[in-house]
C-alpha cells in the first residue's frame, strides 16, 4: 500500500530553504578560500597537534609555626656581645626543640572544653569558630533575655542600668552629621553639665556638638508643615590630614590636644577658640603621621606621642620648637604603633599596641643605650595571632586590647604599683586574664575598633565600650562580663568609634559617614 505524501507546512518549507541556502553559501566560501590558498591542507588538518595540557598547580607546603626571631635592639642587647651570642644560641635551641616537637604524635586525649574564653567554653554545638561570625546588621548577640537570666543580683542591676541607656530622643543619628568625612577620633568633654561631643575626621576636621539642645520647629512660609531645626554643630579644621586621636588635658579641661597624620600635635584652647601647634618634626619635609597623643597626669608640660612607623616620643612643650633639647624619640617597634596609653596613676608605665602583633609594657623610669639602642626598659610583651590595634590602661591597672584575631584581651597588672625599676614580667605574667570573642574585621571602609575604658566610673566598676560590626556598641566589665549592647533606630552604619564620658554613663559613637550616636 503506497504511503501518502506528507505535505510540508509553510514554516517547515521555508526552514529547509534557509538551510539549503546556508549550506550553499558555506560551500562557496570554502571554494574561494581554497583558490586564495587560505584553506588548511589535508596534511596540516590531520597532523594538527592537540593543545598541551596545563600543568597541575603545585601544592604549597604549609609552614609550621615556629618561635619567631625577636629584635635584639628593642630588647637593649648590643651586637656581638656575649649576651647577644647567648640569645642567638637560645633561639636556635628553641627552633630545634620546636622542630622536634612537631614530629611527635599526640597520645593523650585533647579536651576542647578546657579552653576558657571570657568565662565560657565552646558554644553549645562544640564549635569555637561559630562564636565569632561575620557581621549581620541589626542581629543582637546580647539582649533583654540575657539580662533577665542573670543570677548575680549586683551584675543584673548593672546590666539593667546600662541596657536602659537610650538614644538621644531629640534627633536620630541620621540627623547628626558631626563631621563631613569618616570619624577616626571621638570624645566627650569632662563637664557634667551637658553632653558635649567632639569628633575628628579623615580630612582633619573637628566637629563639636552640644547635645543638650532641644529640637525646635521652624515654620516655613507658604507651607503648613514645619521643619525641625537640628542641633548646633561647630566645625573647625585644625589639621590638613586625618585626626587620629585627641585628649582633653587632665590639667585644663579647656585644652584639647589633637594628633594628626599631618605629623603635628595642636592645642585647641576652647575658651579662646584658638588652635596652636605644639609639636611638629624639626624637619618640615619629614612625613611622620601620628597615631596617639597623651599629656602626663604628673606634668602638664610633658607631651607623649606615637607614630605609624613604630616610634614613641616624649616632648617638653616648654622647649622652643626650633630646639630639640626637650625631645626624645625611641624606636619601640619595627612596625606601626596603632595606639598607646599611659597608666592614669603611674604615667611612667606605657602600653603600646603594634602591627607586629604585640602588646608591650615599658617603664620610662629606666632608659638605657645610645642612639637607636636608647630605649625604655621593656617590662614585658604578649604576642597575639594577628596585629593588635590599641592598648588602653584603666585606673585599676588593667590593659584592654583589641586585635584582628577577633578577640578583646584584658591583662591584669593591678599590682603594677609594686613594680620596681627593672622589673621584668614572664610570659605567664603577661598572659591575659580574660579573652572575649569579638568580631574586629572592620575592613577598609570602617574605622578600626578600639576598647575604651570609662576613666572614672562613679560606682567603681571598671567597664569599657567598643563598636560592634552588627551596628551596635558593646559594653563589658573588666571581668569580661557583657553589660549591654546599645542600639536603636536610625543607625544605618557601624558606630565604630565609641567612647564613654569620663564620669557619667553617657556613651557616644561615630560612623564612617560622620554621623553621631549618643546614648544617655
């Protein structure tokens, strides 16, 4: 039986015509290429070699952590001396022992729960890494439930008090642009009459905000609505580059000393409204950005500062600027000193934090050596896994540091008043008494987080505050107990630069957009 001829649809007929035309065009192109000598010959087509495979990437051998070599110069050991030779032999022996130890097997059981972090072991799932996670905006890690579950009555009362602080109700943070650029330094004037906040930014601007003012409505013509007039904010520009830190003089509350990346320290007289330069390098072409400044509690004329290239300086401001007689500079670190502080009651004790991953305690009562070897006595040092951003003394003799290894460490040197000249602490004595897990990964666009103590807490409980990457401000005691996690509506960026009022329970914080948050 003959099959019926299937008729093609109009669409299918046109499709086949197009295919035929395309094939004919390709044949014509091949013929033209062959005539022009551009087509591949049969020999070259068949003998074409396959592309060589890419070599497999070489495996990078992971290096074991061995004892680091330390600088003999910073320890005051002269080159080619017997002491230097003994030091070299000890370091060689330590590396040999470390190499021997890494070949040994662990036979005993290793209990992870033995690790104590801020009074806690690992988390409920047995995972230490999950204690500090990535930033999650507005996700709390401490809330009302933690306060309610507090069994210690005194601690609970303090937590309720600190957690009860509220944002300044008159204005939201979005309405409080205290500086034009990112805030690097922030502080509160010691007056207790009203909150007076100062902030230094990336371009050398100094913003001053009187936070005692009330919001006022301003009527606009031909408009039924009314605008709210913002607070009085005064902006000065005492520096040409970043204001990294500043301090109110402990001898004169009207004197504000600011240190900048423009290599100068300036004194702003708040009563007169005049800022004068009190320190600058003798060479006007020298670029030595400053990372810290303090005035000694014992001497109103002694200025202390640190630099981004690892130097620490002492300068007598009574000395004419063109003379170097009143200036001493010590190279305390091979890398950047991120911040330093003097002990409030014993200002001869200096704590420095450095990019070389160390916290170091120095005693200015004993200075030995000559030239680059002239250094204060090193009392002790503690090394972290990553760089240490800042070191801050409190009045009880404890030092708080924040590090890029995602920890806040509290070192207890409460017996430092008993230290004699030449005291040297062991590694065990330099270990922190408390380690608090804390996300310190600020990245490029957020100012580095620093733990800042309340200088004179009225209830005697030592506490500090620090910015939180989830857009809060955390508050802890010297024992590592969290007191509060301050937040609120209108906070659209990380309040990275946080500071207590010296005596009042007021906390101010600044963001990368120059906005101010204030809790009272």
